[in-house]
C-alpha cells in the first residue's frame, strides 16, 4: 500500500507497481471468496449426478451415558 500512496524521489515510477499490487491482491481475494463455494457446489452436484447418492440427515444413535469412576 505504501508504494501506491508514497511520495518522495522516484515515487512517480513506483506508483503504478503499487496500484497493480493492491488491485491484484484485492481482485484475487474477491474472486477466491466467490468462486470457491461455487466450484464446491458444482462438484457436489456432479458427484450426486454421477453416483446418484444424496447425503441425507445423520442417523441418530443410542445416547451415551457417562459412568462415574470410583
């Protein structure tokens, strides 16, 4: 960020690099936050289509009772 807003001798040459770095990091983070869940959902749908199995609710098991040690 300092490259993008810095001043001093030679700063006019470093500003475009700073803009590219800040913009690239922001864009890649935004794309990652949106595309990762979408890819996961599509792969889940593909798995369901290929294997024909739906993940249902978890079956309930017998309750576990704690036994006090003497």
